[in-house]
């Protein structure tokens, strides 16, 4: 008979977090920032390095607010450029005005100033308390913070009467003021820990134009006559403490006006550089009762949880279970359904999830990875780490017959802090099946945002031959992605590679999209695509056929080929001219052996992208 383990922690969360359908992070506007090697820029304020020519430009004059002072149209020329390297965002801002005004005191509000906001965790939220005293998450590695720049230096968002940020090491740079030509600029760096290729952050920028004319000096002593920004704060905000003419300058107050930056071109991608597009469901669609019988699950994104199987050490070199995992999303919430059919089931009677069948799902909302050079997701004493909060960094949930545990509290039934996750576990001993339908709270889950993700599981037996020194009955581990094989001192034998998800971030990524992804349509439909895109094959792993889809914005010559691990071409799927649109091709791999293969897209003889797929016979 089937037994149900039902664990719903703070079930109201699903009602609260899903009020607005397909809600993006901030304003839903993204820029791709190019990479430069460390040491390329000198930060001398001149921005005369050639690398700046390839920087992405931010339209900082996209919004101008000067009607209230008689300046309805922009009368300054302002530019902002961005670059990045490991752990660092570079910004160059320059403005040419018809006059310059900086106050003689150290108050950055009373004259020309530039504001740049970053949200490393993509947490959003109000950035200062009602008294402008700051919040605990205003450290740049914990939540949104804004730097204000004026002629005397760089200030932090809530310490605006000081010249330097509250904590040193967050930001630096050089401010240049040319009074003769009415120009001023700043070339600056901002510390953003663990940013890597494909990761994202929240971002905004804005500035104030000022004049010494006393007719513009308001009750706050400001000489500003206009505000301008990439994105203004939403106009529906009440009790801002500022008049309506401050719309473009209110960046430091809340992150709802932020867009996003995606970091591209770097040598070190986040995790394993593998992405899945996850379709959206409206709030209330999924009940997480353990059965996953809602129609929405038919359109869910599948995760190749059996992409890697490690059972050689126990005499099980090939998979002898049938496991699947699917994912969906709604605002602030990730839904996961895992089911396995085994030829036997074994759960430990003592309540220790390590000693029997278990499933692990790892999430990294801010795509932070870890600060530890060895990549640990917790300290070496298994005591947890401050970034293990789901809104701050990577954490892993372990699921077994008795409940859902947190990654470092594995002897407990529930996660350390309630409200992070919940769901229903069903165990069917008669048919040797067990499953979990669960939700995971992640404040970064918004339309077009991205998070780190991995899943894995253990197949177990009560046979004492397989009970190792830790009392585990596992005879095989399987996962979407294993930990890298170059890890030393893992504290586990090599046969634990696929199950070591909770130890370090061998994660791929999930991108949250608006349209359902089904078997018949695995990408959102568009008439003419905006970009060249190569999609992940479906299904993956596969046997013996899989489908590969790609899109073209223009007519072009296309070559799509498949290579083995030795770099030998084993199949040419496309080699001709094709019109703009979405295209699909099926590869039948019955003539080749099981293993890892790579499929590569070239357009007009230019390499676009290479992805990998797994053939399991």
C-alpha cells in the first residue's frame, strides 16, 4: 500500500508570493555586459583604455524629469559604460553640462551627483529604513545597495553625509572635474562577489543636474534642476518623502526600478554552464499533494536526473532504476516533482536520510556559488554557512520517506528555518515507487531571471554488504550534474561524486520563461526570432532519438553537426541555407554507442554555440 508523508510549511506562502502573474525582476530590462581580463583597467578616471570601446552602454538619459524647473528636455550630455571581470563591475560615467554646481560642504545631495545601484542577490526590496539608516542586507553581497558619486568622492546609499562607503573594499575609483569645460566623470569599480559568465544582478543608474541659482534651492538645500535615469522608480509609490519631481532620482530608495545585467564572455561560467528554460504556471495551479496530476506538469521542463550514474563500485554499472524530475515556476516559487521506480526500496528506520533512498535538490537563488576556494556550500564541520539562506546563497534540500531536511541539518525532518520549502512525499512499497511534489521559496524567481540548480538521488538496499562506514545503504548515485572530478579532500569516496550535490556547487542554471515548454513545443513561439539561439535537445538523456531546435533571425547558411568525446564528427544534421524562424531536426543515434556527445551550431561559417547531450542505451 502507499503511504503519504505530507509536509506543508507555511502554506500561505504560495498565496502571498504569487499575486502578480509572470512578474519580472524590477522593470524586466536586461543588458549584457562584456568581460575583460583582470588588470585591463587602471581606474585613473580617464577611461582611455581600448577595452572601453567594447563596453555596453546604458541609456542613462532614457528618463528625464525637469519640467518642474523649466527644463522639460535634456540639456546635458551624459554617458555610462559597463564592463566586468571576476568579482568586479566596472562603470564609467561622464556628463557634459552647460554649468556645474557642487556644494562646498560634503553633502552629495546638494549638487551634481551620479547614483549607481547594484543588487547582487537580486533580492529587490526597500533599501533604507524610514529614517534612512540602512538595512542589514545593504552590504553588496547580501542585497541591494547604491553608491552616490560627487566631486568629493563615493558615498554609500544610507551614509550620504560621508565621503566613502560604510565598509571599505566595496567600491573605489577616480572622480575628475573639468570646471573649464563643464565636464565631470567617474571611473569606478564595484565589488560583486562570485559573478561569473551567465550570472545576473539587479542594476540601475541615474544622476542629477544642478545649478548654483538660488531659485532652485529647495527645502533640502538641493541645487538640482533635473533628474535623469536608466529607469525611474514606479510612479505608484506613496509616502516617498520626496516630491513627484524626484522620480528619476529615487534609485537609492528601493530596487523596484532596477533592471538586470547578465555577464557574458568570461572564462569561468557559473557552475557547469548548462541551462534549462522553466515554464510558468499561474498561482494556485499546483497543489503539491504528491500526485503531480495537474495538467501543467505535462508541460513542465524535464531535468536529466539520470545523466550521470555512478554504481560501478557496487556492481551496478548501468542504471537499474527509472527516475524523473520536472520543474515549473510561479513568482518567488520553484515547483519540483521527482519520482523513482526501483526494484527495491530501502529507507533507514532511524530517520537518517543518508542511510537509504533519498533525493537532493540544490538551489542557488543569487547564483553566488560559494566564497570558499574549494567550492564548499557549507563549512567543513557541516555546521552550515551564512549564505545557506535560500535568498542569500546556495542551499540543498534532502528528501526521504520521513520528510524534507536542510543540507546541514540532516538529522532533522524539516529545514532549519520554516517557510523555505514544503510538499508531499508518497511511498508505494507494493510497486517499489516513491515520489515528492514540493515547492521551494526563492525570491529571485521572476520572469527572465536565472538561478543555480541541480538535482541528484541515491538508490539504496538493506543488504549489509553495501552499508559503508557512514551507515549508508546506497549502492548507486545519480544526478543531473556530478561534482567536478578534480575535487580533493571531499570527505567521501570517489563513488559519491554524483551524490555530492550538497557539498559544492556543481550546478547548472534555470531560466524562468513565460510560455509553457511541452513535448511538441520546447521553446516559446515567435514569428521571427530576435537572436540566433541553440536550444537544449529533448529528451536528454535519450535513446535512440532526440530533437534539436534552433532559431534564426535572418536567412543564413546553417551547419549543425554532432561530435563524440574525441572530437570526431559522427553526424551532420544540417548543412544548407535556411530562412529566418525556428527549426527542428531529429537525430537517430542507433548507430553509435552510449556516451556523451556534443552538437555544434555554425551560422554563416561562424561558431554560435556547442551543447552536450547523453545517449543512454
